[in-house]
């Protein structure tokens, strides 16, 4: 879910590095067309991540923690999206908009990359400030 929501902030990077944009179109393009094509799919997936895994003791604690952390990363992306939508249509100079968008994208990619890296190594990805602590609290003791 955060991958599909945060991908829009990489548009300037994809313009400057066309092979990366092509790779994004190949890997995420079909998923994004479904994600944005089905009404309320983002809300349904968000509720499934947060409420569907929160008290479900049939899932391992690691799966529940990662689902909560993904939901919190998605929530963290709401604030830059709100700022971007509030200035949409306004003439923002590229020298201001591009670094801001790139910063959000780099931070988002770092968080998602860290989660993937830790999970592949069999470690718990619990070192993201604020997000990991709250995901831990939402997961519960067991």
C-alpha cells in the first residue's frame, strides 16, 4: 500500500532518469492502474491492513507488526499529499517543488527499503523513528 501511494513523489526522479521511470512503469504500472481504477480500493486495503491484522492472533507477530508499520508509513504519506494537493494549480517554481517531492520520495524509499532489507535478513525492522514504536504498540504484546 505505501509503495503505491508514495510512488507519485518520484515523478521528478523518473523524468531525470528515464530508465528508472521505465522500470517503475513496468513493475508498478499494472498495480497502479488497478489501485487507482477501483473506487475506494485504497481505503479497503488500509482498513484490511490496520483492523484485519491488529487483533488477529492467527497471524504471526512479525506479519502483524509489518502490516501496522506499512499502515503507519501510509499515514505519514498523507501529510505531503495534503500539502501537494493544497498547492495544486498554483505556479510553484520547479526549484522548490522538485527538492520537496524528491525528499519525500527518498525518505519513503528508505523506509520501505529498510523494511524489505530487514525482513529478508530475518530481522525485525523496528528502527524507524516514531513509526516503529507505534507499530509495536499497535501490535500488542503477543
